[in-house]
C-alpha cells in the first residue's frame, strides 16, 4: 500500500490526527492537515480569557508506558498519573506541528473518492486534492457524517459542559452534582489566583445540551454559590460546551479501514484517554507506511 500512498490528507489536528501526521511526515510522506478551529490539540485545549489561562478540555493526558515515553520526549510536565503541556494543554503537541502543512479554520464538509484520488470540500475555501489517501481523525459522530460506516454507529460519546471562572473569593467545594471535576488552575505554572475549571457530569450536560453558554454559565455560578455560600460574583465566568467530550462505548480496534486509502480513527477507537488517541493515530500512520 505504501508505494502509492505518498500524498495524504489528515482531517483533524487533535492528538490522533497530529500523531498520524507527524509519523507520516517523518516517513517522508507529503501531509496536509485540515483543522476546523484556530488551534491544535482538540480536547487538549487551553483558552486565554481576561488575565487567566484555562485548560478547559482534558486536564491531563494519560496513556500507556509507550505514551509516557512519547510525552517525556516532548518535554511535557509530569502531573500525577498524566502529562500537561506548558504553559497549557494546547502547548503539549506544538513540537509535532513544526514543519507540517497545517491549515487552520478549514472545515471539511465532504470527502469524495474520484478517479484521480480523494477530494475534500472545505467550507468557504472551495476544495483540496487529489490525495492518495485520507485520514479522518475527528469525533466518531462527525466522522460518520463525512464517511458513513456501520462500525461508527456502535461508538458512543458523551457531552460535557465546563465552567471557566476567575473567582478568588470562592472556596472550592468537593465536586457534587452537577459537577464531576473542579480544577484549581491557580496551582498551575503562571496560574491566576482564583482561576478554576468546573466540568459537569453527563446527566446535566445531556439535559442542557442545547442551552446557550450564557444560560449554562448562570446556572453553574448559582450552583457553586449554593454549594459554598459565597455571595460574591466571579470576576469572570464563561461556559464551554464539548458536544463530544468523552468516549463511553469505544470501537474496540485502533481504526477503521474504509477502503481505497481512507482510514478513520481517534481516541474513541480504543477508549477515552489521550493515550488512546495517540495509539490510534500511530496505528493509522503505520497502516499507510507498512512495507515502505
């Protein structure tokens, strides 16, 4: 396969997509990465608001011993059982981006295999291609819209609302409904006093999935006031919705071979951790370079 798979499109610049792209580029392939957002890392995300920095996606990156060795090689910071980028999670994968043709704010809306190869339709940017192969490394429900496949229907992912706040007067409570995890961002390097990220549980996130960020922000601020008795309002507060935050029912294999040089993968293939995304991305790249 590798003999005629030299020009490759990768859709998604999260852990899986960038792991695949980096491995392919290092193997001498021509790789173009298409990412719909302005940043990289997917749910390994950092948002800068007001004077603070918030890791509002995954608070740490966890995986197997091989993943640990890879993160160590990236000079990531060891935090308990996982890893963190510096100064924030979004910086974790920056070394892999060097030298890649990474195109931000280009949302792929269609993937078509024609006589001369794979062609992508990109919102507000026309198209791209032909490519010899395409790697789709985005959440399974989004991948299903681009390249429908029966195996993707088995994968289940849950949403999560997160509250980002600067609230020095708040004494952090133990997480209780609707909160699942509350992270003190002020303890991180260069952290701002009172900066927190509060992640909500699945029940709350599903029942309020289509609420607006302003509505969720108000609800969560009120709930934290009820839990702590704090009457002071936060200096800054904002809610963020992760529609596909965490895998609950994984595929059970590293990737899907959709045929004709199209491969689909992500953390959802193997589990819910960043290390699962890394293993999937590596397997995707190895499938395209096998024998080459």
